[in-house]
């Protein structure tokens, strides 16, 4: 799975960093930045999905899911 963070939508609630600190960092004002390229391995998917679902500003978007090859 891959995620993207739209910083223009972020309102600085910090819930993403609370749930998945290894993927989201907060600046001095509490606004989030994505750590890395947004690729999330299967073992970290639950925490990142919780961050996505709990974001009040809907600033985190799931780009792809792990699909089996055809």
C-alpha cells in the first residue's frame, strides 16, 4: 500500500503521528509531513490505516493497495 499526504488539507491535529509516527512527522506548529515515499509494508498497514481514518481533515489518501500479480 502507498499513501499520500496533502499538506494543504492538514489542520495540525497530529492524529497521524500518534498512530503511525514512523510515517508521519509533525513540524513545530503540529502540521504533518510524510516520512519517506509513502510505501507501507503489510505489517504497518493497520497503524497507517488508523491514521488515515482518524484524520479529521482527510489529508491522507491511500493511493494503491497490494494486489496479487495477474
